[in-house]
């Protein structure tokens, strides 16, 4: 989870900074809204990442998308920025712990929460 949040923080910061460059007349950005959840999963790393990537793209999370693997290559974090909103998504898959964690963050609380609920439903179903 620590790796997920570190990856997520860097991605979100870069995206928000880029958006703020165009709006220099705006006041300094406030801390983003962040929503997280996790489930137990025994799915494999490659299969999980393939599904996560597909679902994230369908939801519009395609900007600056990348997958970062742990040093032992047994777990990975996928993160991306939304195409139309100032919202970022990060999903960590950790087969050794049998967990999948998702975090969604953005500057607009309503939009962030809506995309979080959508990601939760699409990635995890009705758990």
C-alpha cells in the first residue's frame, strides 16, 4: 500500500502541476481528495494488470499511464491520469499478500468520488 500511495502521489502531483501552469492566476491548489479501498484476490499479476489496464482505459484513465513493478517483480502498481478530469487512478496488485488496492484522487470532491465509485464497481464488482 505504501508503494501504491507513493506512486500515486507523484503521478497526481505532476498532473495537477501541469494543469496549474495554465491557470497561474488561480490561487494555490488545496490538498486533493483521496478515496481508497482494497480486496483480497488470488488472481495472478499479469492477468490482473491486463484487466486493470483495460478497465482504466474504458473509464478514461489513459494520460501518462504506466505500470511500476516492485524490485522483486512480484507486485506492481498501475497509475494514470483521467483524459478529461483532474483525477488520477492508482491500482496496486500484490499476489504475495493476495490483495488489490485502488486509490482515486483529484481536486474536485464530487468528480473524484464519482470516479472512485465507478472504479470500485468495475474493478471489484459487488463485493
